[in-house]
C-alpha cells in the first residue's frame, strides 16, 4: 500500500494490523492499495434460483390471479424472510401497475453430493422438470432450496415461475443485469422489520411511477446472513452493517435522458417522494451524532449535495468505531492528503 509520503507498506493481519482493520470500508482515507490478496468463500456450484411473478387480486388476467392483494403478497414475503435460513436470498420488485416479482435464490456454502458437475439448464420451469433434469439423484442443495421456499412457493398462483437449478456463475450471476440507460435512484438500509403502514404506502407509491419499464421499481432486498454475525469492533462499518435487515431501493429509468426534461423531472420527483417514506427507517438516526466540526469535509467532495450529505452522516456510518478511525487517520495520513473521498479527518483536527 502506497502511503501519503511515498512509503510502501505491507498490510495484513500481522503487519500494520491496525491499518488492516481500517481498510474494509474506509480504505480510501489511508493510501493507495496496489496489490490485493483475497480470501474466497466456497459456494455450491449449482443453486436453485429464478423469478416468481404473481398478479395481485383484482389485477391481471383472472386465470392467473394469485388470490391475494398486492399488500398481502408483500407482507407474506417480508414475513417469510424474518425467519428464513441464511441461504435464502431474494429481491421483491414492486413495479407500477404490473405484477409483484420475487427473484429468489438458495445459495449454500458448498455442495456435498453433486460431484462438481455443472447443472444442465432447464428450459421449461415446471416441478417435473426440476426433479427430472439431473438424470440422477438431485443434489442436496436443490432439495434443501425447494424445501426452504415451499411456504411461499405454494401459497398463491403464479403467472410465471422460472425457479430452477442453475449454475452459480453462468446462471445466477447473469440474471437481471441492468442495461445502459439513464437512471435516478435513492436507497436506505433498514434495521428491523418494515412496518405495515410503510409497506402499504410503498404499494400505493409504486402505482404512481411515471414510467413503465424494466428499470423502474421499488425493490426490497433481504440482508442478513454473515452480516448478522458482525460485531461493532470487527471492522469500520460493522457497527451498522451487522444491524441491517432490509435494503430498500427506489429507482427510475428514463431512456430519453435530457431529451425529455419534463419526464426526467417527474421520475426524479417520484423517487424523492418515495424515499421520504422509507428514510425514517434508516438506522443512522439511532446512532450517536458527532459534532458538526467532527464531520467537516473541508470542501473535499466534488458536489455541494454530496458534501452536505456526508457532513451529516459520515460519523454515523462508522458508529462507535469513529474515534478509532480518526486516530488511524492521524497515524497514517496526518495531513489528510487522501481527502477526496468520504473523508475521515485526523483526530487532532476534530478537537
């Protein structure tokens, strides 16, 4: 790692270990990393994943009606993930007047009995094809995945169900990639459950989205898993990362960009209006707030809006680790050379 004075340091769990602690999440404040060594996590080669598309009660073709209102579908999914295994992951997509889309995945760490073979993709996502595509005993990860999601998979009629065995890299990682376009988005990390009144407001606001396309929606993403094992001192942002339950993203796509300024502004206004509903759920407000002087970025960021934002929340982002990070900054970059970032000023400048 190249430091502000040109020194090159080796940083790991045994050398400069205090700096090693501060790099994940705050590293741009201390130097330039020129070489990395990563520890990979082994996951199953084959996973169960796909989309479940349901029309709410009273919407869409009667034959594909789920029998549940939009709010009931959302409430069921959020309730399921309150106690779901860590291997269960999902995005719940609320897109205007359209159906409710749940993108689910069951991702175990390792596959015990698949023999390392890649799954042959199934073209027809039916229950029979799920069971018969292997030509041999189904891997345990797929069996466990179907069992884990059974409570919500069997609860209502689906218009489309593409859940099937997929190769982790060639299948799961290539699902739902955003195409190049113009987007505006805001998001918030939520601690605890999302209250019913907020879910109802999000349900109503989704219908007000001024555009209808694949890139515009309110997205509820489950957090948890390894994040839940973090303790405040494990890393710079572990104080808050370990408390995340949901990530709520509001995003609008306007392909014409500046060519249609009125539509662009309506998309931005919708995102901001919806964001105000979930903003109070963010966990930053529950953490001790450093003084304004502690968070003064000194104009280091490039936009007034960004500077104002980080002036308010930079200390809250790191929670109880904030004083420790300021001391690290004083030790490794006392003149704040690396300041064009989410800046942590040296402790001596924060008195």
